C-alpha cells in the first residue's frame, strides 16, 4: 500500500505553508454565513471544520456539528470554474488616439492557485472545460495560463447529498485522473493521500509524509463506497440518453418542463461545464480607451439566440431543450465527452425544483 | 485565422473606401495597417471576419472579396440591423476598425470544377457568394456554365447592379434576377424578371445531374431552393448552403451559434445541404 500516504489533520498547515512557499495562493471550500464556497485560505483553521450541507431540489442549508472533519460537507456552492473561466473579466483593451488610431492589447491575468479540496465531479468539470478552452480549434490563452499555474488537490467524497448523480452517469465520487494529489478524509484523523503528478510527488516529498497504513487505506475506500451507496438516482446508460434525447425533440415533456421552468438561468450559472458567454465593450467617458469584457451568458436568456433580427429560441421550451440536449447529447458530438458531471447543483439551485434527472427519465423511458 | 497569442483580440484595419449601396446597406473596403499582416492575410470564398467598432463591439460579416481584384484589400457589405451595424454606417474613409478572421468553412470551389455552377441568393445573401462567383470567372475554363440567380423583394433593393451586368456579359454566364414584388418601383427601368428564383429552373439550360448549387438567403428560401434543385436533378450532396447564427467569439467558445451539435462559426457557415437539412427542419433548435 505504499502508494498511499497519510496527512494527519495536524499537518494541513505544513502542506498549506509549503504551497504558499512555492508561490501558490491556497483556495479551499470555506464557510461564509449561510454557504460553503471557494475562497482564499491561509491556514487549516480557515477550513469549514464540522460543517455539513443539506441539498435537495431547490434546497440548500449548512449546519454545524461537533464532528472533527474539514470536509464533512458534500459540495461547495460554486465549482472551480470561476477560477479558470471567470464570471466576468476584461479580455483585451484598445486605446484610441486623436487620429483615431486603435492600439489593441490582450489582457491575460493569472496567478498560481492551489485548490485544496476539489470534489471528483468538479475535477471532471475542469477536464470537460479543458476541451472547450484548451483542446479546441482555438485556445483561450487566459484559461491555458491559469490551468498551467493550478495545483489541484482532489478530495474524494465520503458521502453524497440527495441531488448527487455522478454514479448514475457511470462515474464515481472518487478522483481517477486530472489531479496533483487526491485525498480521502478519515474523520478525527486526517487524509489518505494519493499522488497524481510529479508536482504532487514533489509536494509530498517536501512534507516527508509517512505511508498510510493498510487500515487507513481500507477505511478511506470504505468511506468512498459509502458515498456511492448514498446516491439513489438512476438514469439509462448515457449512450442511450444521448440517442433518445435527440430522437425526441418534439416530446410532450418539453412543454411540461417549460410550464415550470422560469428561464432564470440559475442552473447554467452554477454548472461546472457551461461555457456560454457574451462579450461587450466598456468604454471610458473620454472616448480614449475601451475595455472589452467577456461575461458568462446563459442559453436561457432570450438574447442568446438573437441573430440579425430573429430570435431562434423565443419559446422557453426551446431554451430548456437546448440546455438539456446540449448537456446530455450534442456535447458528445462536439467534445467527445458528456457535458454533465452529476454534481446536482442545477437541481439544488433551481428555484422551482426542476430535477434534470427526472426530466431525462421522463423523456427517455 | 491570423493570431499569435490571443484568438480574442482583433487587429487594426483601415477603411480605404466606404461605398453606400442603399439607404441602410453599405460596403467597406479594408486593409490591415500592419503591412506584414496585410501581406499574409488570406481568405477563401464564403469565410467571414469579426469586425470591431470602437466602443461598441464586434459583429460577424461575410467577406465579399474585392470587386476590383485589388490585392491586399477585403470588403464587407453590411446592412444596418442593430447597434453595431448602425454605428458602422457612420464610418468614413481613413477610419480604423478591428478585424479578426477569417473564420469558418468555404464554398466548394474544388468540387465545383468541371460542373455547371448555379449561384442562388436572396436579399443580402448575394454578398457571401460574390467571391465564389468571381473565382469561377477568374478560372473560367475549369468550370462549366455559370448561372447566377438573385431574388429580392423589390427592385429598389438591388445592390451590385454593375457587377451583375458585368457577370451577365461574361462567357458562358447568365444572370437571372427576380423581384417577388409584383410591381417594382422602377419607372420601367427594371430589365430583369419577376417572381421567385426557383421559377427559372426550367430555363437555365444546364446539366442538373452535373451541377453544383450554392445558395444563401433566409432559411426557408434556402430549403425551398435546395428542394427545387434536387427535384430538378441536382445531387443532394452538390447543394451547399450558408447558415447564419449569432456569434460573439467566432472560435467555438461562446456557445451562441450552436445549432444542434454544430458550432456554425467553425463547423460552418457553409454546409452541404444533406449535412444540415435535419437541423434546419427542427423549429427552435
């Protein structure tokens, strides 16, 4: 079992110090008033010790307990996406002089960020977005730089919330690739650690951690198995879903869900894989400089399909259908992967409790 | 596309000529201000650029090509539809804009060799097919007969009249023009036909089994054109259309131009009809 190491809770600070010494800003799930979301941390005490989250359709609540764990909650409200593909940012600027000459300059901002505690679903979300912004016909240099400067410490799940459905998609609440280190927390004790890259190995070498005992490693696997068992949602095999959705574009369920959907776009804003954005200019008042911004957009917005005087998806039914068929079908054609990781955020944050799994099952049955 | 570090940032280009075509349609002829970029810039018929207007934003517009065959210049014909194009109407010679491009697929100029070529356009759909038409005329002996069919709502909306006359006087080439408006407001000057472009099918005297059709217009028109020419004997795979959707990035990142599995910006805009027929058929896709 020598490929498992053990990081006692008391040594989290050593790891954070080492990362900070290497120039990384450490980011981890953190408790803020009524939610747990990603934020900068500097020490172990900043982690959400003892906190739990309750998630159900249209429901999210954080509770505190006496448990001695930092990752007793299931999923932060936000994914890692905003660290790589920002909700809004200036992507270039252009200066205009008195003669009207335009000087364009790309804006590429990035920093070294170590994310301490990325759930396996969010790790897969990164892998999916890599295909959009980094492994595509054209890359986004900002995204590429941020990815190159990212250190990812995955945190395997030790329980699931009621909206989780990664297992139904054929995945597991265990990180299988795309991490520098992957950890599983054992309550009151520490983390069983697995190495996923040279960068990860270098960090563990610097910390000189001991190998995990067979018992600790077994306990970690049992915790993950518990998280798997905690998921109750089921879906047909993903290939079947992909085919059936596109074969049922006129299914009455689209009208049914459209009668409930508010087209608010919450689901797209919390989604780890949604990449739609719009661009606009923000000129200064002097008319000498403009910042060109890129900002998240949503296929639920009526403007999204506006073209040359026509709105192709004016009916909310067509917007919901675009979102669902894209995530669960056409994404495969575009990026050779599925577009959903089963994190369940779209279900948790839907104000009218629409559960995407129920909708898919209604159409594919 | 020309880019080094960042596919999102435009390059400066200068308006060398502004041509007013109609009350809300204009053509801008451009060159890059960086001579090196200007000499490298290359595009194929049917591709498009993103044109940036200072302080307003970018818009995707097809490249018309240079009607006077001047090297190192490219043209865009633009109709005022929204905020950005309205602002562009005020551009003048010497003004600077930003350009990113070229993007997208192009017309099947190689596949068309040895075939009769039928260009069918509606409204401002003629702009994206000027370059393809000129390409045939420049390499006249490599192609069969050339037929250019153009439909407009009324005769006063015609642009490029001189060009159509020149084309009509070119070897093995004939232009057919129709207005769907029964009474064109032309005081008798309208020398072209009336009705719809598909009405010309019986009189084109081409070999439909060995013809290629390239069409741009509103989607219902393109579908109608495709069906009519296929019925006349053109092989479905020899019918090409160009699809229009909103584009913010043109590089397959912004998601706006999706039509089913397609990103129109990079998988299109030019498609063989059989590759997109099923997508065009579904309302709201």
